[in-house]
């Protein structure tokens, strides 16, 4: 039942977004709230919960798997941090987006793959082990790559404090993931029980984060509705499309093409929203309105990528994989993160 509910994450995201749009007061607490013991913004804490849940499902063997499929993982991560960031800056420049929207779009394009991609890979009959490994690898690489790429590409709009972004990546992403892995190693029985519900909990937390951003930014979304929706749509179409086409040119098997397409096309939009909502990031903009625009592309991205990913999964699930494109030996991992 939990897996079935988790597999409907596209539906929950769309319903949550619609709920936040029509009754914004129900979600504003997510944006305005703080975690009282430490005074941290609630969005950052919620994102940390997601990353902790990801860590709880990982073991040291998952890290060793990278050595068994280095070509696939390396190609996927390389495409993740080239195709999407270049598409992000290209679209922001081509559409002459306002500063806040441009920086927000570039930020989400520089984020790693999202954990929801593992569910889509499972539904699409792709290489689930590769999907899990790529999500893990891109998340770890992103601790350095996201601040560096965002600072470089978004630097034409505002001066990005890369060190502040790096510190946020460490606290929101790296520390919770490592904590989850350690808990899994030293308390396997307890974490095994928690890991059963953590995927569904992650989906619900992403819906809360996206709903909070949508609710808080509704007037700004209405003002920039057309160009915003088109820009974010193109970003993900480039990711899914080029992820598949480039790996086809490189001679990868069908399951690996599907997997890398999904991983490249689906960003960790919750991370983008959280980073863009931090006080340190907002302080880099010249006006409060531009700062308020920055998290919006990530929120729209969360809706787009799960809808597109689910659509592709529905198509690919009905198509048999050609014999010469059989999954690699690592494809037997049955766990969607």
C-alpha cells in the first residue's frame, strides 16, 4: 500500500499545488514557519528530513556499486551538471527573464537529481540500481557543483555567495545523508522499519514545500504566468530529451538510456526551493520582489518534472526492452528511494 501511494506522487504533487493555489492560507505556515529549537527555516528542516530519509535507505554497498558501473554513473552525473545548467542559462538569457526568475531557474538547473526519479525509474522499467546510484552520486557531487555552477552562471545577474550556498548544501544535504547512512549501518533493524515509510514521507514533504512556495508566490506567479511556465517546461524537456539522445549516441542500452534521461530531467526541486528561500540567498538581490521570485521556478519545476516523468514512465512501461539493451547486472535492486 505504501509503495502504491508513493508511486502516485505525481497526483499528490498536482493536487497539493492546486490546493495551495486555491487556498493559500493552508500552506503559508510552511514558508513562514521556523523550527523552534534551532530557529532554522522550516523549509530547510523539511528538506533535511527528505535527505535523511534518503540516507536511511542507503548502505556502504550502495557506494561500492559505483565501482561496478562507473561508465553509466559518470556519464549520467556529467550530463546532470552540463545539460541542465547550460539549458538553464540558455533559457534565462533567451527569454530575458527578470533577475529573480533567471537566478531561480539557474539554481534549480544546477541541483542534483531528485529522489522522486527513483520511483519513476521503477515505473518505467529502467535500471533502478543505476537510478539509485546516480541520485546518490549526483547529490554528493552537488555539494560542491551546485554552489560553483550557480555562482558562475547566475553571476551575470547577481553576485552569488558561493560559500554560503556551500554551507547550506552541507547542512541541508550532506549531513542528513551521512547521518542516515550511519543510522542504517549501526541500527539496521530500526532504520529498516523507518525506511518502509520514508519514500512516502519524502513525497508528502515535497508536496508541502512546493505548496508553501506556490501559496506565498501566487501573485508573482500570476504576473509572470506564461513565460514562467514555458521556461520551466523547456528546461525539463531539454533534460529528458538530451539525456536520452546523448546516451543513445554513446551506445548505452535502452534501460540505461531511460534511467539517465529520467535522472537528468528530474531535479531536486525541493532543494532548489529551500536554497532559494534562505535568508543568505535572498539577501543577494537588490529588491525583495526579486528575492521572492527566486524560489518560484523550483516550485513550478516540481510539478513539471513529476508529470513529464510519469508520462514517460507510462509509455516506456508498455514498451519491451530490446534484447541487445538488457539491463546491467546491477539492475536487480528493487528499492525505490
